[in-house]
């Protein structure tokens, strides 16, 4: 029997257990969900519950799934921890999971990090994300494990006392092969999208994106230096330059993606280097790196 543990997120407060688990475990067949409730194999904070019982934010759900169940529902990939100490938790986020709750619902990376820490110490400070990655973007994501570390790292990201690099695949060959590009980005909250412009506009924020071509061709591989960290910056900025990311149907070329049989967004946060000015000495000057999955 496989155990799945989920910390009830804020947006699930007051929801019926059955309704929430249907969204949190989307690959779990309804017949199996019904069976685990009938077998009283769902617990909330150690107490067995029915599918109509209401959930409470922060509660620990334990779902005992049959070993025969396959797919993500019974075997959510384990948290890929890259580095951990008393202050921080650095993980390799897989594509398709949101860092924090959003309209997609389901388990978030924050949930998984809190589960991980809670298993070590149920009374520990719940880890908090220091920055964000898009749902479809994979790679390094940093969480603070104490309120003090969270405040320090928020300062670091706000003051840009760090270096973040990404690997991506784009349409076409970059000219020049290496550059640092500046523009302005405007959010369109209604469409959940951003727009890049080459001149200032009301509500526009400046963006800086550096790139270096690693492999050039009809599909090129780039190393991208994210100097400013705006919403969808890499995706929108490279698309505005005429080189959308492979697998990006929001800002990119859907026909090209289909011809290339692209599955998923080809964007990965591969390197992170922090400078905290001695406030978190274990991190200062240290570079953390991973290999992209493409």
C-alpha cells in the first residue's frame, strides 16, 4: 500500500475531502478514490474521515492507496533535493507542478517541501518559496526554512545579489550569437500574459536578459542570464526577439512546436549563485548547478 501525504493548502480550507482529492490527485480513478474512502483509508491529522468531511488549512491528509494503482496519483515523484541545511531547501522542480497554489489546483511544490520538512520536524517553520518558476519551467527553486532566512533571501532577490542562469531551446539562430538585451515588460493580468516593448510605457517595468548560444541551428540551445526576474520574462523577451522557446504555445510558434514534436516547455533553471553578505555564510559565493532534462 502506497502512502500519499498532503498538507491542506489555504484554498482547500472548508472543501469536502473527496472534492479536494479529486483535484489534488487528478490521475487517480474515481473508482479507486471511492474505494479508499469506503475502506476508511483517508486520515486527517490522524483521524479517519469520509469524503464529505470538510478540510482545514494546514491539516495533514494521509491517503493509503492500493499498490496496484499506477501513475502520478500513487507515486508523485519524490522531492529532488539539491541542497539542504538548517536555513534553506534547494530543490529541482519538475515541469508541470506549480510552486504555489493557482487555478490549476492540485499538489504544489510548496506542499511537497512542507511535507519533506514536516516529516523531519512536525513543529518546524513551513518552508516558503523565495522566488517563482512557471508551472511549465523546471529547475532550481529555493525555499527558506526559517523566518530569518526568508527575510534575508527576499532581500537578496530584491537587490539582485545573485546570478541565475537557464538553459533553453529556441527557434532559429541568434544574431548576434551572444548579447545582453534590454526592454520593458507590461503585465496583462486579465489574459495572464505579458507583453514586451522596446520603449517605456505606463506600468512597464525594465527587463534585462542576457544570452549565449551554445548550439546553433534550426533549433538553438542557449544559456540565458536572467538579470531581472519578471513574470514570463525569458519566454516573452526571446519571443519578442523573434526566437520563441520550443514547446511554448503561449508566446511561441505552435506550428513549429508541432513539427518539432515538442513535448513541454524547453526551459530549465540550471544554475544559482547567491551572495548574502555573510548573513547566510554557507551559501555565500557557492554555485549550485544541475543538468537540464533536454
